[in-house]
C-alpha cells in the first residue's frame, strides 16, 4: 500500500521494522535511516534473516531538515515514522511539510535543554498540516498510544463518558544488570525524575517525583509497587475528553531502580546542562548514557512479562449507571525475543508504531491536521493489536479504584 521511511535505529525501531516487514502488503517498501548507518544495516540483516524481506538503509541526521526532505523525495515515502529522539520531532515535522509526507511519532516533543515534554509545540502545527493536506499522528506507541486508543474504544463501546482514568504500566521483567533502563537511558531518567503531575478537578496537581507509591496486583505479573508520574497522554486525554475529572499515570519500579536513580540524581549525573570536565564540556546525563547498558542489547536475557492498560470509570452507554472497566495487554519478554529479537518494552512501542502507520497507509486515519490517538477511530487499530502480537482484554470491575 505504501512506501515508508523510518527514522531511528534503536530497540523500538528494531521491533517496528520487523513487524512492518511481516506486513509487506501494507508496507510495500521500507527505508530505515539513522545517524549511524551501521545500526540500520544490522536491523536490515535481521529483518532479511527472519522475514526474507529486503529493506533499504541510509545515513541521516534527523536535525537536518534539508537532508530529510531529500531522503523523503528519493525514497518516495508516503509516511515518515519518527522513532528517533523526541528532541527531533519538530525538525522531522518540518521536513514532512516541505516534502509532502505524512508523519507519525511515538513520543511528544521535548527541548533538549529543558526536561519538559508537552504537546503544545506540536499542536501548533495543526493549521500547517491541514493546509498542506497532510496527516500527523502523535504518540503511536503503547503509552502514549494504545492507552489512548483503549480509552476511545471504551467511550465508543462501553462508556458514554469517562469520569476518571488511571493508566497503569508494569514491567515485571528482569535481567542480570545491577541497573539498566527499559528504553533510552537519557529519555528514561529525564522522565522518571521529573516532578509528578496529574489532572484533577480542572487543574494540574503537582507532587515530588517518586513520592506517591501504591501496590497493585497486575494480571499476569502479581503485586508490584507503582509510582505516580507525569506522562504525556494525561495532557491530551484531559484536553480531548473534557468530562474527565481525574487522570493519573502509574509506573512500576523496583527498590533497586529507585535507589540508583536517586543516587545518580543526587551526585549530579542526571544533569542536562553542560559542565566542564578535564577542559571539555560534557552533559552528565549523556555521559551516563554511554556507561549504562543499551536496552536493545538486553533482550535475550530479559525474562518475565509486562502489563499495560487503563482503568476507567464513567456512565455506561446502556444507561445502567456508573461502570468501571479495566482494559489491558499482557506481553511476554521471551515471546517478543523469539518473534523479532526484542524485549517487551521495545515491542510494545514498536508494534503500535507499525499499526498506527498502517492506519494511515490503509486510509483509515488520513485526515489533514495533527491528531492524538484518542481523536481517531479505534476499531481497526484494536483489531490489529489482537492480530499482531498485542492481544487485549477488558473486564468490568466492582467499582472505581480505591487508591
């Protein structure tokens, strides 16, 4: 159905490109580009070995708009799938506008020198994409992404309104590392150590990072400590579902992870501003990233499962009063590795990126403008989750969450 340019060659890209190659009726030609072409070539070799599909590779500086425009035109790409760093979102959106190409990403824009990720920078592109007749899809990962589609599916099929929603993300996986992040260490630590914010009664409520802890019994995993955090889907859900009174995001962390993260923060290793070291300017968190394990290399040794989903409460569509539903996916790290050579965290982001791009190429989500996932029809996306490795379940609970 379409030619696709994927930018970025990390763990998420590894999973997404393999799944695109497994759907060659939709993704007729795939080009993978990154600053380091060798990483693209390694993924391409794996794709060829596992699927028999040949993909093209290219070197690209995603901050170079002219170079991206040239590559879009050279490849004839109909959609650019941005799996690079969130610092690069706006430059890649600019390139798509200039080249006449649809756009999709998995994480919202964040300035490199300020640990603050918000959608307003990308929402400001609404008129530009509308006037160009192009579609931009924001946040087509799992959270954000699938969790937003889950909410829309509940509103379409179960609930007339959503009064409150909690997004719960549990990684029950383990490996032999003393300290390792599940995805890009720089982005992970910036996100985890940011102050916690949640939406309640029409305003943002702010608490210090990693201070609000609750134990929850996750399907397929068991009891885990989860922490209140800020995550970008809270911003878009509260904007597009104005009836929401409370929206919160929770993620699980072990005690060892929290201890390491706090120590690294306390000694200055998570700083994002430049410091002088031995006569050279370095950014501590970027130096730390070079010391920590690359999450993409840990797939083979990671065991256990991940469980991500929404618990939403609102008025039932059938008029039977207030109902609460828990909708979630359970994903096994070892099964992901057997299929595509990735761990579950990369898989649960890469597969939705593939499915979101497929919605554009299939014509389901082609509407000029800039859109978050909860604004789009959920049904075919949800069907594809079931058919492409991320089956979901929905259960009615006895009542709203008590935490």
